[in-house]
C-alpha cells in the first residue's frame, strides 16, 4: 500500500493539506510535520476521513505542537525529554483515534538544538554521553510500548548530512544511521525499522559506506519504507525519474506486505510521477 506524506503539500493547515492530496486522488495519507497548530485540526481530519474515505498513518512530528521544538527521545535534558515523551503520546493517541495500529518516529539525537535548525545544518554543541542518551531513548521506548500495546512502534533511521558532518565530523550526533547501528540497537530493544531510503542515501555517503550494500542489508528488516531521492549530500525529498539508478534497485525487491510512504516535496507533478513509477512494480 502506498501512502503520501502530508508534507508533500505546501499548505500550512493540515486540513487543507489533506484536502489537496485527496483531490489528487490519493486515499492513503501519512500525517507528518510541516503544518502549524490550530484549534479544530482533529475535527477537520475526521471530517475529511469520512468525506473522502481516507486511511491515515501518523508519523513522528504530528500533531503539530503549539510551541515547536525538535523531538528527541534521547535527550538528557529532562524538560526536553518529558516534552518529547508527551508529544509522542499525543501522536499515539491520534493513531488510535484514526484507526491505525502503526506509528513511526525518528531515532534520537545525542544533542539538542533549537527548532530553527530543523532540516538545516546544526550549530556546534557538546554531545551528550552516548551510553546515557541511548539508555534514555530505550527507557522512553519501553514507556510508550507499555502504554500503547495495541500499536506497533517503528523507529526511523536518521540522516547525517554533509553539512552536519562539517560541524561534527566523526563525533556523529545522531542515532541509527546504518546497518551496524540497526544491529546494535536490536541488541538493546525489540523494535520495527522504518527504513527511510533518502536518509540512508545521505548517511551512507557521509559515513563512507556502500549505499547499495546498506540498502540490501536493511531492506528485508523493514515492512515500512519511506521513499524519496536526493544528491546523497542532503535530504532533498526529490521525486524519482527514469534516469534514477534507485528505481532499478527498488524494482528488484519484493514489496509484498510492505507499506510505502512517498516523501516528495517538489510539487504534485513530481509526486504523481513517482507514484506511477512505484505503482508499476509493487
């Protein structure tokens, strides 16, 4: 099944973003970041679900908090950790409300940065002690799993961009970038992997890893995949074209029983073209 990220729309209100995508004929929508908070967003979503016969997934930074921040379940700042935990609880409550049983969120960061740096180069900060931050993340994961046993929790691989590597180098400030990181985390907790292919393209390049091998190693461990393309330096959320080598890699895989979300931010034409390409081989 193919979902479309609500972030593919440029609308600032989630109700309008959903309606724009639904008017394009998309019935499966993953509610994600990119829109602002407003009173009544829940009723808007529920009305649109009925009007268009929509299916929803909730992802990471949704619902939009009234006071934006960078979500970080590995934070050693108690206030930030508590804020993150409560935000994820809200997302899981919405997951129940909208009739889904899956929720994916990003692996943690070993540093907290201001919200103005979301999707941009991080400023320099001392990193948290990684073992302590990992323990904080694991503790939070178990809290959520115990409170929401009816929902499958997915952890998404992070993106270590070239610009961030210029700031942090080998002192990597992100959890779960590659296959080795995945294996390390599975030794600590039993979780499902949300594999973001665009993130993996960038992280593999930055960390001097073979993207094709990383993809081969991780693909079969996930039944929930985010798809987009980029220049391998930054997460650009580009659509696929007939020239992309990635298409051949994807077409050779078994997509039975997998959920796909397209995260294409170039506009509706690129989104529709990518949807057609992916639909041709799943």
